[in-house]
């Protein structure tokens, strides 16, 4: 059965299909399955201009040097943006070293974006199996084997690791597995897994150490040893009852996935809405979706204390409207914010200052307060998306090559990978109203998108904000099947400066989800914020 590849098997059937067993044979408690890179410094062959520097020189000989090794660029932290930076600068002939303590490629391909979407897709397959009778396929009882779900994810991560290592070899950038910290201006010391140390000095240094899940100072929470997204993606069993602290992106994505695998799920959110910064129709739609899938949601819930241990039995006492109640579960997942990884980096030794929220302080060009030191990604306070860290790299790359690219004014598209997906680019209605911007609102239900009907995926809507004094698209939102793909199509039009009429009148293939864009812009818009616009003009 092909479904076994997603961790699904018929009730009573053996899930031990040899062709689908997890490739790594190591115990997860001993060594992370993601650490498929060798526990040594990876020093590829250099380009010809640098071969005289390293050719025939062993690591031991390098360590005997009293002066730091000289590099054009030293990168502390191996996130996606900094990894692409290493490859790009090295391919341009510069001597580059990147230091990371755990992962090749950083969090995204190992413990965050890619693994989570892999597991979310397995959960989507499980939901289709449960709906099989709707499509004319008799339903049989089935079980979810989380070891197979995890194995599929691990194989993907392993393949990505190999791809990344190959890119290091091709570009000539050096990847160093070790813990790094500053010991002086533009000078970093890396401690390797065997305890040896290397000192590296860069003409420029990029800090890209990312963030980690925040653990609020709630009584008993740390003692409960809660899951973060990292551990949740390594579960080998379906939690009996998962308690999720936080109704943001990570919490919602994993809540729905675990519910579809068969777990009871309760989401505890301190605000009055899920993803509370978004428009009311979005938050209402998400809440209705979760209710229909049997996920309990506690809003305006303040956690007072936690007892027990995640993986065994956990109790969380919450306060709602002045009354306390106790929620019991088997596991607890913390998904309530992120903390920048700046401790222990020795930033004070190089003149790098932090903001009051603990991020590295940067200007619009991502320069820190120390000459020759830059910061990109989440540690610099940039929006917490991989695609933004990649654009941060572009900003630094441009500035190091004499340009003046900045972070201000750029688009920040995003997608919440629930099912349906919630995706947005540009202004939301809430943002437009807060800024007093008048707009025309185009909005249609997904039932109006014919392709969605063929898929039996008609939950949700599309909407767009268009300027009242022009045909410029101000923002687009999709709560829809494959909403991220549809949003990206509109984003390309926004980038190109196309009026909404260009999309309305475009000849788009029928029947596709993208065709819904034409249906959206052919609908009758409603005027919004007109009185505010007139008042501002008066």
C-alpha cells in the first residue's frame, strides 16, 4: 500500500514494511537523526586563488597557528540566509567559513519549515483516508504509525543534508561543525566536537544564530519538560491528548496535524482570537475549522501553573473570566513565541549591541553597531520567515558590493500551513483601517472557484484590497486549499505593478485554482474607509 509511506496502515495489518523503514538506525536520544553530517570540520577544496593557502595543510597544522586564520567572510550560525550567503560569496572567489553548532542548513531543512510541512502532509493524507467514502472509496479502520511518519521526514532531511554538503563542495565554502563565539573584533573562536579550537578572523562577519522557542516563567512549566516544535516533529507515537500553549503559526499547524493523526488536542491562547493580529474573518474561519475538526480552543486563557511531566501526564490550570479550570493531557507543546539566540556569543567583545528585546541591533542595511559585523534573519529581529532571511542575505550582499539595498518597504508574504492554508501579502483590512487607507474590497467564497468544487475543498474565501483612486492591488488574502500558491500568483502581479484588471481579464487555464483570481476580481467590490479618506483629504 502506498499509504504506508505516510505512516498509515490498515487496522490489524503490519506496519513493518521493510521498504519504508527509517534509514537511520541510531537511537534519537543518543544522536539526532538530523545530524547526518560528519562530526568533523568539513573543509572542501578551495578555488585556485586560495589553494596555496590550504593545499596539503592538515587541520592539526592549522591549529598550531598563533594568529587567527584569515577569511574574507566568517558566518556565525548556519540558517538558510547565511548558508546561501556562504555559497554565494565563495562562488564569487572569496574565502568563506560558516560555523554552526548542530545543523547543516540551519533550522529550516532540519527541525522547522521543511520537516513540519512533511509531517503536515502526512496528516493531510490521514484526513483524506478518513474522508474516503466521500470519494467513493469504502473506508476501513486504519492506524497511524508515527515511526513511519517520522521515517519519511527523516529521509527527506537526510537528502537535504546531502544536497547542502554537495553545494559546499561545489562552491568552495567551508562548513565548520562547532560552537562559535566572538573573542575580539571580527574574530570568532570555534570549538569543534573533539574539543579542539580554531580562531577565525573575517574582513566581514555575519551573525545568523536564529531564535528558539520561548519558555514563559510559568510555575511548573519547565519541570514538566514540555515539547517544542523540535521534539514534536520527532514523536514516535500519537499523543493521547496534546495541550498546546499558543495559538500562533507553530501551535495551529501542529495542533491540526496531531488531531488528524488521532490525538485529542486543546489549544490554550492568552489572546481573544487565534492569530489575533489578522482580520476577523480569518480568525473566525480558523476557529470554525478547528471546531469542526474537534480541536478544543481556550481563548483569553491565562496559565497559572503546570504540574506533571509531558509524555506521561500533565495538568494545566488556566484562568478564564476570573474562574480557574484544570485541563489534563498526556503531552504539552510550547508554541508561544521565540527568543533570539544571543547568549554566550561574546558580542560585548566586538561592540555589537542588542535591542531591548534581545535581538542584535541593526540598521536598514543590516549593519550592526560594530564595524564589519552584520546580522541577518530572526536574530536581527527580521520577520520570522525563511524567505525573509534569504532577502536579508541579498541586502548584505548588495551592500558589501557597493549597493544600497535596504530592508524597509519590502513585501513580507506568508502562509500558515493549516488545511486550508491561510496566506497573505500586502495590507490586511485591519491594517488599512488603522492607517486610514480607503480601499475597494473584492471577496468571494471558495465555492465560486470551480476547481475547488472538483476537489471537494470549498471551505474558505479569497479577498483583495484595491486602491480607490487607482487599480493598484494593496493586499491579497487567501483562506483556501493551496492558498499559498494562489497568493504567490497575485504577489507576482503586485511586484510587476499590474492593475487588478490585468488579472481580471487574463486568460487563465480552466479549471485551476489560479482561475479563482479572475473570478475574484470579476466580482462586485464594496467600498471601505471612504469616510476616513474624505476626512483626511478635508
